């Protein structure tokens, strides 16, 4: 049951006041920031991942995408980078590595949001661009190993320089696992002292070309691959010292390490969204196609998280949804203003907002 307006009003006094909060920093969420900015609406952006770009960056940063208008081909990382540059004039504020855990309506029509990091927002509008849910890393299920999470146990690569000179074990068969292994085993200042890649069998989901390069590195001794499963670990003075790997022949190999990097892919988690009181069908938010509003006033849903007749889960469709959702939010954020349709090719106001020079008028001949 959704909370009544004003149930948690006392918690709103320390919250960040916002015009819009976008939940999800994937491509659709980033474009939502841009479309909001064109209508003088500034946004805060929340994402469970520690970086922007969402699923394309986390799962296939180097794989080509062919259906973005005007771009015959681009990678997931390049698309995220371009969208980030495009939204930069509107100075979005990012709150990464945290999920939205609370959403409460307020008596004045705003929404109070709380995150897993303790951040709170009081926002006029909310845009849910969370794909099929918040993407959480697939965690290693070994008893007691979670005590080392955030220290010696990591689920995101982060800065390669942090692994320099360490004994590193990477678990996974994904593109991100192979790329991390290649990056940390190559010559350079961030090279690990030793690099071991572990997967339960000698086959991989990653791109064949990158797998072939990984095997070359193994042949030269720059890294090694072990087929098996992690079944236990050793600790000393609360520090992770080694993991136990069950091999296909039934034996166990103990591998010493400084850092365990688990890159087994992501798992979408709908989380508390299902309890926020909005109409849903098959774990997706029902929206109207006039402005992609949900059944909760002031909350919009764009991208793969929404559903409506004729829905297609394509990035280009999500971009279209962002435009109409922004226009739907404008009367809520700026009720004193008429909502005008302006063109970036000719609007002086938009040129100023984007930080570009307006084209000079040309003198025609009579």
C-alpha cells in the first residue's frame, strides 16, 4: 500500500530540493537529463552502478550498436560518453553506487526519495529510467566471503592502478572479466604482480577475439586460467589471503591473492519499486503515451521499465519517450510558464542554455 501524503514530512527538512530526480544513468536516463535541460529543468541522477552508462557500458562497452539515428555504428561506451557530453551544459548531479529505497508522496505534491546511501531528495518530479530494474552484480555465493566486500572483494574493476603489484584473481567469463584480465596483465604501470582468471569451464561468453588474446597471454605466462569453482577461502587477521578452487578432477587448488575481483555479469533487481503504488503489468510500469506518466502524479517512466500498447524495447524508442516525458513534467516544475516548443537550430534561449553561439543572420539580396 502506498503511503499517504505527509506520512514522512518530518524527514523532508534535510532533503535536497530538486526539480527532477532521474532514477537510472543508462543511455535513456542520460538523454532524459538533456531533454529536461532544454525545458529549464535541472536533474539529479541516481544509479546503482558506480559509473554512468548503465547496461551497455557494464555488459558490452566495446560491442557495436547500429541503430542510433545519425550514427552508423558506435560502441556502448562511446554512446554513453556522447550522451554525457550532450547533457553537460545542464550540470546534472550524479549520485552513483546507490539505489532508491524509499519513495513517499508529500502534501505539497512533491516526492520524498531516500537512497541506500542515506541521501534524501524532495523533488517536484521523478523519472524512472531503470531499464528492467537496478542492475546489481551477481555476487559470489561462498559462506563468509561477503565480509570482505568493498575491500579485498570487489564487483567492479575501478581504476586499474589500484591493482598494481598485487596478486589478483578474477572470477567470470563475461566481456568485463576478460577485459579486466587483459588490462591488468598487460605491460604498464597498472600491471598486477600475478593474474589468475577463474571460470567453471573452459568456455566464455566474451568476444572470441578477446578470448583468443587472453589465451595468448596465458601461453606467454603473463596470466593464467583455471577452470573450476570457488568453494571456500582462507583469512588471516580479518584479511582475505586465499581462495579454494574445486577443479573438474575433484581436487582442490588453493590460490593466494590480494584482491578477488568478481565479474560474473549483472542481475536486474526490481527492488522496492513494486511497492510504490503505481500500476504495473508483468513487472513493468503502466504509462500513457501522451507524456509517459505513470499512475502516480509527477512520476514518469521511460525506457525498458515501462509498458504500453505497441511498446518496443529499443534505445531509439526510449529517447522518444524522454522528449514527451520532459514536456509532461514542465507544467509541474514551472506552472507559471507556458510550455513552448523551441528548436535548437533557431532558439536563442536554447543556444544560451547549451553554451553555443546563435547563428548570425545573413543579408539577402533584393
